[in-house]
């Protein structure tokens, strides 16, 4: 069950969320750029995709912290 974060804590979560989303988008651009090269390095692409997935999971956790639980 999530508790509602305090205003200062919510601001920090939103700052971190924006930072992670920017990193996630940067990784997507990097993956696409490497994929367009004549001989793409699949090991690097795989590593970047794993990092991107980890960022996506962390982003979702932060979003969950900002969304209050509603008991229906």
C-alpha cells in the first residue's frame, strides 16, 4: 500500500522521474544510432537495452509512488 508522499518528497520524486525519463530517451536514441551502423555491435546494443529496461522499471516504481492507492 502506497502512502501519499510529502510535498518536498514528491518534488524530489518528480525531479528523479524526469531525469530517468531523459536517460531512457537518450538510450533509445543511442540504440537506434548504433543499429544504423554498417556493422552494429550487438553486445553494446544488448547492454544498452538491459540498462533501458532497468530504467523503465525504476520509472514505473517512481510513478507508482506518486499514484495513491484507491480502495474500490
